[in-house]
């Protein structure tokens, strides 16, 4: 009883955790609406309808009733008599017969096609999710870069004003004013480029994912450690991978096709019955018949080709598994290392920022020179920008890992 209660509480806790909004991401309900409206996702959805119709076609088979009607005129020339003419007609009703075992394979082939289309639909959703996540973090990174350069410009503007006042008072040389103005101009150029990239990234999001709200986050969340071993993450990603599911489905489809082609080495017979009226009604004929094609080398070659395609599909499945395992392992290692890398970069940025502040105070007291101050400001700015970008990179890798494991935006 205690174990049952513990499991229920754990399930409730996991459900609550899953319902929490993910930091620095658009709302889940907005993402779901936008992804389901994606043209590639809708195309994949339509393909399911195609395969469902194809399944019905395969289950019904191309075994239709055929009606044959014919008419003729018979002319006879008896000895020492006038020619005789007779109007005659004939009719036949026939139908091919699907041999035992073929109907079940046709049904299996149709079901495999539907299953493959459904997996492809899930893959379209997943790939659209990947594209959205990448474009979203590209936009966040460009926002961070633009904000950092804007702050740097404001700092250098204040510094340039101070240098100009010192020059007016005779405490600074003309060279220092020029150096300060040059540093400000460089920062303004960097800010302009960052703002252009920011607008480009935003426009890319608007065009590719219409209706996605673009509101800049007030802060960037701190990346959390990756919970779970590499083997656990790889097993989950392989289990949930649509790409591997498609390769597996194509392999199964090819194998069923090969089995069906093997059955087709024995042709389906055609059975029928016919009636005819001859010699103007003097003779009436009723009969039945069966027609069996004699198989040739073409059927065997078709079967051999289907077996070879099934073998090739098996190899492609194995190759897909290797590729996905390698990509998942690389992703896990990158995501796992991203957080400590960001922490180290943040520590370096804090120290360089303190060093720049100390250099600024020394310059104000006349104990340092402007070159050292400009260099300290540049290093601090670069470190702060790198720390911001690495923080976003760590978040993106963590979300990408969850996305591939279907722990984020699992819509199918």
C-alpha cells in the first residue's frame, strides 16, 4: 500500500513538473498551435489519408468482375443450296481469384503503409520543433548580443564624455580623446551589426512560424544540470526517434513487399462462365472455364528484386541507428559539458569586469592610462558577451536533448 501511494505521488509530481512552463521558451499551447499549422506537417497529415485509401485498395484488391459481350454473323453454304445466314451472340462473366495467403499480405502491406505515414507525420512535427527551437535561440542570442553592445556603447559614451572633460581641463592629451572616440565608434558599429542580426532573426521567426509572439525575456534562466546517465538518454532517444522509426517502417514495408512478390510467382487464376446462342437459336451453349497464366522468368526476377530491396532497407535501418546513436551521444556530451563551461565563462566575466572597474578608478585617480582602460573594457565586454551566449547555448542544448527524448513539445 505504501509503495502504491509513493508511485501515485511520484506520478502527480511528474505531471505537475511537466505542466510547468519552460523558461525562455514560448508557451506550449502556442507552440502546439503553430507547429500543427506548419505546411510540412499538414502535408504529412494528408499523406496519412493517402495511405489509408491505399490500404483499402490493397484489401479490396484488383479482382473485379469482367463482363464480355460479343456478336457475330455466321454464313453457311450447303451443297446445292442457297447461303444461310445466322445472327449469333455470346456473353461471359469472369473474375480473377486471389490465391490463399495473398489477401493477408495485401492487408499487412496496407497497414504498414499507414503506419509509415503516421511515423512520418510525427517526424515532420519533430523536425518542425527542432527548427523552431533553433530559430528561437538564434533570436535570443542575437537579442543578447544587441543588448550587450548597447550597454557597451552607453559605457563608452560616458567614458568618452569624461575624457573630453579632462582634455578641456588639461588633464588628458588629445590622443586619449581620439582613442576614446575611436573605441566608441567601433562599439557603435558592433551594436549596429548586432541589431541588424537581431531584426533578421526575428523576421526569420515571423516568416517561418507565423503567429509566434516575440517578446524579449526579462532574464535568462540558469541552465540546470543534466539528470540521468548517457545510456539512459540514448535509450530514450532511440526509442522515441521518428527517424529510426521511419527506417524501421521502410524495412518492414520492404519485407512485406518481398513476401508478396514471392507469392506472385504463382499467378492468380481467372474463373468464369459463358453463354452463347448460335445458328439463330438452334444451338444454345452454357459453359465454365478457368484461365491460369504460365509463370515466366519475369516473376522470379521481380521477386528477387524485392528481396534485394528488403535487404538494402535493413542495412539502411542499421545505418540510421548508428547515425542517431552517434548524434544522441554527441548531443548528450555537449549538453552535459555546456553548463560547467558557462559557469567558468561567467566567473571569468565577473573577474574581468571587476578588473575593468579597478582600471577605471585608477585612470580617474591618474594612476593608469587610457590604453589599459580601453583594453580592460574590451576584454570585460567580450567575456560578458561570451558568458551570455554560452548560457543560452547551454539552455538550447538542454532543451534539444529533452526535445529528442520527447520530454519537450511532445505533440504526436
